[in-house]
C-alpha cells in the first residue's frame, strides 16, 4: 500500500508542477515528483518508469543549475520569487 502512495504522490507532484509560472518552482516540484516516481519504479521493478524518471530528474537538475548560473552571471542574484 505504501508503495502505491509513493507512486501517486510522485504523479501528483509532476502534474502539479505544470501549474507554476516560476521556472525554479516548476522544475523543483517536478524534480520531487520525478524522484518519488523513480523510487516507485524501482520498488515495483517497473524499470521503464524508473528510467524515465531518472532521466526527468537529471534534466530538471541540469536546467535548474543552468538557470541559476545565468541569473548569477547577470548580477541579479538568485531570486526564487521572480522570473
């Protein structure tokens, strides 16, 4: 039962992430959902699900880092509340 809860929470976070305008918040919530869905995939031995979410988590991490580096280089600092 708890394994299914992990899967449903992960799925809900991925869906919820698409409602945000702020790119850092969107990618962070999507990352959390992907990590939970990845865990679900490994626990249920549905490896295509696990691999998909490993890939999504990696993409989210890379784009968060790229975004933050660009913001920092522009001298704007890191602001979570702005675009």
